[in-house]
């Protein structure tokens, strides 16, 4: 994860960011929450005819390096609140350290990182991260989803299929009233997909830990998802 509320993942310096997480939780009196299903005790998988979402694994490293070294894909990654890390990784060791950090953060109950597998190709083509955000802005009581995809999968059809697996379950998994994800204006395929899934563009700003304001978020409200 790459955020400042319950979780704060930046694989560039594992020890440094684990200290940041611990300090943030203490300063903001955020305590672990038991959800209807405790996702941090058992990570669920989600599957369709085309895609499988399951917990990230060490042996995903080589395939995920093709995602995180993809210069066409990097601009669409959500690096808000990430201390300048753009998640552009170009060597296998860096990718392995990122996976190690993601797994450790999951074990500590900070966020979940699913690998997205193309079942036909039998390879990882991206990841999606989810966590519950509690903050003093609009994006509180919120499941924040961060989708990182290889550029050849950045199509509305693929994104609809992926988000269809995880968006609505996130309300229960993270015990929240809204689900949010980011799509910059250039991400036209992603924006089209979110529209099909009834996400609405939000004018609200996500406030970073240092006061930086982040925009381009799309939101699905619980009441609207289950109308």
C-alpha cells in the first residue's frame, strides 16, 4: 500500500516505513478493527473466467517486474502519499524487496496486495492493493483500491472484469461505506471502466500526511452499490 492512514507501504526502505507506520498508528490512535471477515487472518481469492486475484507470492517477482518496469504503465499507478516513489522498478532485486514489504505489511494488518493472474496466459499481469482508510477528510470510512496493470491490459474490458471481482466485496472486507480508486485524466480506458461500474468522479481531495492534496478519485458508495 502507499497511503497514510492505517497503512503506509513504500518498498524503497522497508525498515524506515515500518517505523513510520508504527508512529502513525500511535499518533492517530488507530487500532486494528475486526471486520465481518477478518481479511488479515485469511486472504480471500476472487476468480472469473479470465482473471484470478490471489495473495501476492514470492514467485510473482519476474512477471511483476514486467509490470513495474513498463514505462507506459507507470503513469497510471497511484503513488499519492508515497514520499516520491513512483513504483518504477527496473531490476529483479527491487521487485523482490517490494513483494517482501507487501507481504510483511499484510501480516501486520496494514493492507492487502493481490496479484492479478491472467488464467489463460498463466502469468501475473498486475496487482491490486486494498485497505481501509480512516482520516480527517472525505476519504474516511473508505476502502482504497490501487490498481497497477501492465500497459497491454489497460483496457476498459479488462479493468471492468478485474474491478467487478473486488469492488463490491470490499465494502464487507474492509467494513466501510465507500470504495475509492484513482484514475488520472489520461487514463481514459480506466475512467470508462469505472463509469460502467457506477463509480462517480469526485471533486473531493485526499489530504496527504504532509497536507498535500491529491485528486482524480472515483467513488462507489455502499448505498449506490446495493440499490
